[in-house]
C-alpha cells in the first residue's frame, strides 16, 4: 500500500532508486541464526516464514487425555486419505459385468460387476492389498467413532461456548460428512450386503413426496440398480466429500489456533491464559508420536480382525435373501429409526401416496438430528444470556442440565441403534421381535426423560460431594476416640491447589421473571417472549449448587471441632434457607 | 431446593465478618522434578529405552520388506484366539503395525522422560478487534463501494444482481437435466407384463426357479415349500440384448429388481382371503418378493404361521391374508401375481402385476 501511494518521480532516479528500499547488506549471521542457512534460509528469503514459525512453534497446548480424541479423528482421516489413494490404483468403479477369474476359488467363473471383481483382486491378488483395504475400513470406523466421542467431549465440557460456536458448527458438518463418506465407501464394493443398502437408499428416495421417483431416477441414472450409481458414489467418495472434509478440517484447525485451546479448570489456569506445553518440542513429539501409535494400532487391528469380508457375501443381486443384513455401526441408528416407525404413517391422499413411515426415518431423522446438534450452542447462550468468552472448561457435573441433555441424547441414539439390531437381540435373548420393537418404541419416548432426570440428580449429588470434600477434607481412615468415648474419623483438609479445582466455578442465576404487562397494563408480546426465556432459564439453572465459600469453610472448621459430621445432604443446606 | 445465590452468600458473610466471597486462585502448583531430571543414570536409561523402541521399528520395517517377497501369499497359519488366517496378510500387518507403533511409543516416551515438563503460561487476548479496526474495515468497504459509484449507479447495481443471481442456472440445469431419464412410469412395469408384440406376444409367462432357471410343475411344489422365482421373459430380455448387439447382462439386474417373485403352497383351507386363493393354483400362490417398505427381497418364510418376513426391517406379511402386513414398518400388502398352469402342466402367469411392485412412491 505504501509503495503504491508513494509519488512517482521522486529522487533518486534511475536504477539506484529501485534499491533504496533494500535492507542494507547485513554482516554474516553468527551463532544460532547461522543455522538457518541452506534450504531453510533459501525458503525464508523468499517467504519470510521464520517470523511466524518461531511464534507458532512456541504455541502452548494444554495437556489432557480427552484432547487426544480430536487428534485420533484427524489421524484416522489422514490414514483413510492415504490408504484410499492406494485403493484407487486398483479399484475400478464400474457396474459392467465380467466373469471372475481371480484366485479366490469359490467365486471363479461367477458373473459379477467390475467393482466387486476388483475389490476381490485387491483382497486376494494384489500383494498387501487386503491389508490396505482393511486399514482403510478400520480407519474409517475409527474416524467416525473418534469424531463422535470428540464431539461428546466438547459438548459435556462446554467447549462450544463463545467464541467457539463456529467451530462447533464446522464439527457438526464434519461429523455428518464422516458418516455419509463412510456409507458411500461401504457401498463401493458392490457386494450383496452393501448392494442391499443401496437398494434401501433407493427406496428412501422414492419416499420423497411428489418428486421421489424422479429423484431416484436422476441419481441412479434410471431404474435401480442401473450402472450409474457406483461410479457416482465413487466421485462423491474419493473427490467431493474428501475435498469438503479437508477444507472444513483445515478451517477447524485454524480456528483452534486462533482461539487457542481451552483448558480444564485448575490452580493457575484462568480464563485469560493457557497453561501447557509448547509445540516445540514436547507437543511435536507427543502428537507426532501419537499419529504413529494410532496408525500402528489400526494396522494391528487390521492384521488380526477381518472387517467386511466381501468375498463371503457374493456379488450384488436383487433377488437372493440377505438375512441379518446390518449396515456399518454408525448407520444403525438411522436403520433403527426405520424399524420403529409404524406402517400406518404411510398415508394415501386421493390417488397419491405419502410414505411418512419411510420419509421420517430415512429423510428427516439425520437432518433434524444434526440441525439440533448444530444450533445447541446458540440455544444455550440464549437461555443463559451469557455473552462472555469462555476458555475454561466446565466440569460436566457443574452444568447439570447440559450434561443431562447430552446424556438423554445419547440414550435416544442408543435406543435407535438397538432398534437397528432388533433381529439380533431377538435371537440372542430368545424374545419375540414384536415385543422388542414395541418396547423400543416406548423407550424412544420414555428413556431420554428418565436418563435426563437421573443424570441431573447424579450431577447434583456429585457437586454436593465436592462441597463435602472441601468442607470436611479427605477421609484419612484414622479413627479418633475422644475422652468421652465418641469415635470420629480424622479428616485431612484439602490443600489449596486441590481445593481450587472444586470451588473455582461460578453458578449462574436464572433470569428473573419480570412483569408481563407494559406501562398501560397491556400484555405485551415482547415480555411474553421474555417470560418464555425466563422459564427456560429457570429450567436451566434451577437446583444449582454453589461452590463452598471461604466463610462456609471457616464455619465448617469451627463446627467440626465439636459436632459429628453433617451429611452430604445437609451440607448443601448450610446457612439459613431463604424460603 | 433453595436458590444458592447472593442472599445465601450475604448471610454467611454477615455471620463471619470479613472473609472474601470466593477463594483465591493459588496459582500453579510447584513443579515436581522427574527422576531423569536430577539423576543422569535415569536419564541414560530413558535414552536407551527410546533407542530400543526406534530400533525395534527399524527391525519391523525390514521384516515387512522381507516378508513382502518371501512369504507365500496363499499360506495360512493358526493364530490363537482368532483361528486360521492368511499368513501373508498377518505378517505384513503385524510388522507394519510394529514398525509404526515403535516410532510412536519411542517419541512419546522421549517426550515424557527427557523433554522439559515445566508447564508454560501463555496469555490470551480478547478475539474482538478494536473499535478503530472495526470502523476502519467498514469504512474501507464503504469507501470502495463509493469509489466504484455503486450507490449511485442503480442500473449497474440491479443488472449485476440479476446476472449474478442467474449465472448458476445453466450449470444447475446441465446437471439436473442430464443426470437421469424421467421415464419413471417404468416403475410400474415388470417382465411379467405379457408382451403385446414380437415373437412372444400374448404368451403367458412361465415361472422359473431362481437360480436354476428351470420351469416348475405344480405337483413339484409341496405344501409348505418355498420357491424363489423369476420370469421366463428374463431369457427373452437376454436374447434381445444379444440380437441387438448389446452385452447379454445389460438391464438384467434392473429387471430382476422388480420381477423377483416368491412362490409358496398352502393347504387351500388355510386361506383367509379368498382372493389370495383364487389368484393361485390349488393353494400355490405367487407374490412379489420386493418389500413394499424400501425394497429388500422378502425371502424368509415361516411355515407354521404362513408369514413372509423381510430381513431388512422385519416387516411381516401373512400369506393367508393376501400378504397383508401383520407387523413392521411396511404399510401395503405384497402385490400378488395371478398364476395358473399351461398345457404342459408348468406354472405360468397369464397377466402381469395389477399394481406397481416395491417401495411406495408418490404417484404409484
Ligand atoms: C476420510 C474418510 C473416508 C472414509 C470414512 C472412507 C470409508 C470407506 C469405506 C468404509 C470403504 C469400504 C471398504 C471395504 O470394506 O471394502 C471404502 C472404500 C473405498 N474408499 Fe474410502 N473412505 C474415506 C476416504 C477415501 C479417500 C480419500 C479415497 C480416495 C482418494 C478413498 C477411496 C476408496 C476406494 C477406492 C474404495 C473402494 C475399494 C475397496 O472397497 O476396497 N476413500 N471407503
Ligand atoms: S425393506 Fe422390508 S421391511 Fe424394510
């Protein structure tokens, strides 16, 4: 900008003018600076990266096992990308049929699609091909699990709060894409099992109101199965979705850098600092090493346990029966949703058919679920009215309603996933499939409520236990007998470091229920909204347990010298109640 | 439960006088040195351990390279707990795994024992830009717009809006218009429909065993037995392909996906639905095998209950009641195929299905 603004023609003129901005020739660097010679120096001369790199390499990352979940997700994605590229060298995404002439004897001479044949070739005739396939599939499963568990970590610790809402939304999309990517990949080999999955997917599309049959014809390039769907899934699987995944994932990491990592509360850890280890060398070694550990662990599992033995299923054919067909685990919940929906939801409207029994489970469930996940941070912020930046994580017990909501969500997911294996449950437990399905239909509505209530109670008692610990210290196991024959256990007070972790949190207060009438005594719509918000706020903050204050601790010490210990329950009632 | 808010704190503060309302952060706990920090021999031991792990990685890598060429691709071994497995795959996998794991474990061990374990504190700064920066950014954008005369040049503004709004339509149309054909009425046709022209015109279609592809005599179908059936016209379809110079398999799966049929024989007395019995032949009835839920093959027959079960989501169809749904997420009964026998005693279908088979769709 400054050069463009400089008036042209100012002295000095000629070639020398071009050099005036150059830095003076510096003396030969000495000491550590000298080490940045050679290639690195060459690069820095042309890019100036050293300025930022020094800063980057000193960046501090807090250390906690739960922060490795995201890392696992990242590494398994990279392993998928790497092994996936290998697979493309031999896999041919064609539904054109050829006779099998490879070395797997039971299928020799069988007519099959080229996609299926080349997957067999990778498994039996390409040296190490089976290993790559197995690593690809196991890494894919690991990826989806890690993303999900990582998401739970972020949720239960409140790491999604301001300023990290954007990253939560990006993460939600990544999670959705991971299961779509997995489904597309799982479908590619064109074996009997995955083909049945595609068959169902076509049925889902047909259930779209009004345009369903057209959508199915567009995507399949005509009737099912046609010859287009595997090549199209292939484009999605190896190009479109990975490109979006990599883009979003890069943005995700950049935002982590910009925000700096959150940390768990503890002594010396505040909302305005980061305590941890610098990237260079500690984190570099730990995180870099961890990549090899994840890769190695996946390779070991792949060597020992076969996943998706497509040779045992045979090529896809629409007529043979595939008993006990199950999708990869992360699709079970969606399949389960379909199994629970009753048939009467298919509604004839004049001469048309509205298949809600399919559409709700197959077309609405996933978008609704992911939308709810994606907007949660905004809902919570609206309810709490909290606009501050949060860099200290919540201990899950200190946010009982959030934790209970998360647990209820997991319970609901679990019910759906169980419904996805209702036939297997029926066989394993010798129950009628009808009763299992009925029970799960009921649980779908009841279990989340129960789990919500139980989890919230659990959080509250854990908080009370924390209070107790702070007030009365740790039990030492030493019993003391007083002069008048009374037994007391000696309690050792917590040191200030341990205590801080238990008392550092703040307790939110519910928004007050203001008057709902405006100045003229008329019910105003605005205050109605405020009332609704206040009610949610009540729901969110009601019952919260405050941390111990210094005064309470002092009082407890004073008491403890004479009295028996108050119970955990009464500890929360210390001091007069306002009611 | 009481509200533990300010009131509560106030009460306790009043009781005790001057104590603060909250505890103070005691700051970072003192650093506890590790053994290797002050004991050089412990440090040496850690160094050796790390080097051994890296060394094992090298050994495993070499083992992989050797095994890749040396082990027979088809040999099997017994592995405890897993059973008989492909030796080649196992050796490659285990050596690769060790080669990777040992690098990782070595690096982590190194970091834990020898690298500095003093925690470092970095300050955070609010993310928000300063007010001046924000104003500057807004001003730059507005000035840019002004410099381009955007606010004054309405013709440009609206025509550009229109152009940008529309330019993607050709691309969208190209994809949406060309992805697939729109002849969705095909969904209601199957190979059981009697051809109206060509050499097979008007001929009833024989039911063929799948996959043997042989016709079925009525007396071969015992009570309680199940046959998986495809139409004889599938052969005609293949013949046409060959005559037209196409690969024989073209479109065969598409047709199978609609035409697959399941055949069962009941004691005629067992039928509740007379229509079901009348469309059959001496208790032999044929139904579409394509589930009316989302299209899986309904191939599990329970003899005792006369129920057909879909393996995908367990929709259950009662054959005695014209394959009505008795359980599961499907709504509609499986369409029945009318059958009889021809002059040679083989089962044939004199006409096609009366309604579209398979999953529901809007205009079916
Ligand atoms: C990052 C997320 C990815 C996931 C979750 C994923 C998942 C899967 C799954 C589950 C399969 C079925 C494998 C089987 O059991 O046979 C598969 C197959 C395949 N994937 Fe991926 N994949 C990912 C990325 C990629 C990438 C980036 C490529 C290529 C650049 C790729 C190429 C392939 C190919 C060619 C196949 C078919 C070959 C075969 O099945 O053996 N994948 N993928
Ligand atoms: S496809 Fe048959 S029950 Fe779903």
